[in-house]
């Protein structure tokens, strides 16, 4: 069993480490609705512990600021009014300094709570809160990249990320036989409710790529006019690339006759042997169609995941984000965590280079709208065997 005090301390410190090289001005920027200012993430994750745990389970706890529940509530309708998501970048106050003071206040209170015997309910909520913060750590990393990557100075910064494996591309495919397979979480540790209930599915035989699609392969798709050939695209995807003038993955820049890529090291020449990143579901699906293949379903991915290396890119699947059989939303605000988003989104599997350690597993179900690509999203191909 994990030591909650140690785990709490390490998770909270990691969030602040991600922001360590930011300047004050970087903390408050919100270029698009999907990206939140870093200081909002730091405040929201503290609000989670304060709202769901400290107010109800620590005797004598005093709320740091009665206005903060309005500022840092994200989407919990049952907990009252909140700042509209698009307006998070307008919050010049509270200041960055005040947000860090808020974190210290919450951390001190959580330390007192976790220093005494706690109920199973509190332990469950604390573990959920830590996993919630780890989700926001990945969002912090990718939001910071978006903020700085859309600054015309393209500044460098320190990124906490796992190094790429350097695995050499292979065009090898793994064959999975048809059959009935178990899907979903099956262990004693933590999982999110959308990974339950474990159930069986029938899968026809299929093949799945051993490796991810590389930048070099994606360049070939572009050179062949992949963005201009309507036959590869969903209708919505075609509208999306036309309306938004999309002709390459996010953070790619055509400079002096060659492609470059923005990362924490600034704008550098594109490395053709690295796995492509920051592509939308529309782009991933179009690339697969160009190759005469498809994206794997989330069930195919889970069944085959022990046969290949994963964790460098969140991998788009061809599966809509829907509840598993027998799924039941929890009562109250906690029930708003996943279930309310099970519509109009696609499932991604795996993890990325900025996913916190031990925060993913084969049954983990990430989900985003098909046009989004500010996460480290990539492509693995599949095909039928007949």
C-alpha cells in the first residue's frame, strides 16, 4: 500500500517543478479555449483537495479564500457557478504568488489530515485527487508548450519529459487471432471509472503495427498531396483543414526549404526518424486511409498492447468514447468526472513523453475531440487480415 503522505508530497512538488522555468507572464496566458493558464492548473488542483476532502474531513479547516471556488471550479455543475472556461486567461488576479500561497495552505492542511488515521472514503478521495493532479500535470506540460509555441519568439524552456526510446522504425505487423477477449481494468489498484466494468468482446483477426508512424513517413503523405485529396478524409475533417488552413502537424514550420519543429529546445530541424506528434484524429485517420489501412479500435489496441512498445505518444484509435457495459456514474460531483463527456469524442490509448510516471496502463482510456492535437498524439496503424 502506498504511503499517502509521501505520494502526496511528490505529486504536488512535480506540478511546481513543471512550472519552474516559467516567467510570471507565462502563468496567465490562454491562447485558445482548450489551453488553460498554468496558474489556473495550480489553483484548480488545490481546489480539488480543498473542496472534496478538507472541507468535509479535516476538523477546523478554513477555506483559503471564499472566492476561489468560483475561480477554480472547472466543470462541476453540482458545485455551483464558475468562471467560464474561455475567461480563465482574463484572471489577472489572484496573482501567481497568491496561487502558490494557496497551494501551501492546502498542502499544510493535507499534511495534518494524512498524519492521522483516515477513513477508507478519505483515502479513496485522496488517491483520486492525486491522479487528478497527475492528469493536470500532463495538461500543464502541453499547455505550456502551446503557450510558448505560439509566442513569436519561440522561447526555450525546461520540460520534464521522458526521453524518446530511439527505437528504429519497423514496418512489421503483429497478427492477433480472432476470439473473445477480456477488456477493462482488472487489478486491485487505482483506475478511473471509465475503465470499468471489465467485459468480453469478440474481435475478428487483425494486424497491428509494431511501431508508430514517423515524421518521415508523414512527410511522404504530405508530399503526395494528402491534405488535398478529399478521398482520405472524413467530411468534418475536410471542413476542419479547409476552414483552419491546416497543411501540417501542429508546431511544424517550413523554413528555408525544409520542415522544422518547435519543442522545449526551440525551433529545430525536424527529425524524420522520430514518431510524429501533435496530429488530430482527422489527420491520423486520413494518413491511415492513404496507407490503405485504418486505426485500431481501442479493444484491439488493449489486446495487442503487450506485444509492442508504447508510451511515447497518445495513440488515436477508431473508437468513440462510450461507457462500458454496466457503467454507472457515481453520485454527486464525483460522478461528473468522466461520464458526462461520453459523447462526440474519440479514445486514445497509451501514454506520452509527458505523462507522469505510473499514470497509465493498458486499460487507461484518454479521450479528446477529433480536431484537437495539442497533446502528444501519434499514429499506429491496423488492418484486417482478409
